[in-house]
C-alpha cells in the first residue's frame, strides 16, 4: 500500500466515523425518518451530479428490483435503525456496534450460501459477542431500560448490512458507482412512506441542519467515491481494514465534540469486538502492509 492510499484509508475511516457523531447531533431534532431521508437525498443528488460529470447514465428502471433490494438492506433500513439508536446511545457505542456487520455477514452466509465457519471464525464470533455485551451492557446500566430498544436497533442495523453483503454475492453484475447511485435513489423511495408517520420532533437548529448535510454530502456521497477509489487502488480485501479504523474515529469524535467518556468498558468492549471481527474475516494488518498493489 502506498503512503497516499494509506492516508486515503485513514480519511475514509475518519469520515465514516464522523457519521455517528452527526447522527447523534441531529437525530433528536429530525427524528430517524426525516434525518435519513435527507441524508440519502443529499447523497443521491451529489452522486447524480457526479454521474453527469462522468457522463454515466443510471439504468434505474432496468435494474429496479436489484436497486430496491440493496437500497432497503444496505441503506434505508440500517440507516433508520442507527438514527433511532442515536437518539439514546453514544456515538462511540454506535461506531463499535456498527463494526459487527462483518460478523453478521459471516453468520448469515452459513445459512444463505452454506459457507461453513472455521474454528477461528467461531472463536471470533464468541469474542465479538462478548465485546458487544461489555460495551452495550455498560451503556444499558447507565441509561436504564430505555436503552434496550436502541441497542436492539443498532444490532439489527448491522444484521441488515450482513444481509446486503450476502445478497451482493449473487446479485447482478453492476458497476460499483452505479450500485451506490441507484442504491441512494432506492433508499429515498423506501423512506418516503415513513415521513407522515415519524415526523420531526422539534425545529432543528443550524448545527443540526449542518450535520444532516454533512451526513449526506460528506459521510455518504463523498465517502462512497473515496471507497471506490481505494478498492481500485488496493483491492476490496485491503479496503476492509477501514472496518477496524472506524470505531477509533467514532470514539475520538465523540470524546472531542460530545464529551463522551472513554471508560474501561469502552476500551475492553471495542478491543474484543475488533479482535472477534479480525478472526471472523481472517484479516490482519500485517498482510495488508506486505500485500503488493493489485
């Protein structure tokens, strides 16, 4: 990996880690439905402008079923669940829980694609579950019974990502940029019916409005473009390392901007989750650094 690619990887992790900060700031005012509708709408518009610049036509109707499936499980559903959880849980907690998506992907793959889990992967699964238990269990003790539904929502969001990951293994072969672009417009359509039933909670402040714009433009549209560049530079397996970096930035931003504490439970829970994830995926930073550019 070149130095430039390494810093792009750090930048992507910092941006995606920031998404939990922005959701935490804006979720209470916008509510989960409007927050995520604006997020995916801003992202879709940005990607549409990029497609005009690149002169790429999105064949949305030709692949309508595919885009609606990926738009539901990869964006609309997990984003809304995370936004709901962000009304209660810390940004740092959400960023760590989010990293369990690859564990869900492995477990779902056992039933969907009959992909067996190795002994190392099973050990990683147990360790990852223990890490989440330590992390969210401590938060639940501090917050009370009202933390139960947000915690479940966060875990179901990562389960949804796992479903999306397994679906894409047998989905139509569509260019990554078109997948991201169509995915966002499909999410916009999925979320529209929710708006009358889940209204905004209060009138948002300028900071909250700015956070929603940052979520759509920076943490979604820009992050996707950066992600695709990294995939082309260092390959999809190496780009997976961003999963292990996002929690570090999620915890850092929560500490710096929201005064979220970094306690022993946070450190232990995060370490266990990341260790479990690395065992499930078979990933190691040593192989990342020694692997030549594809």
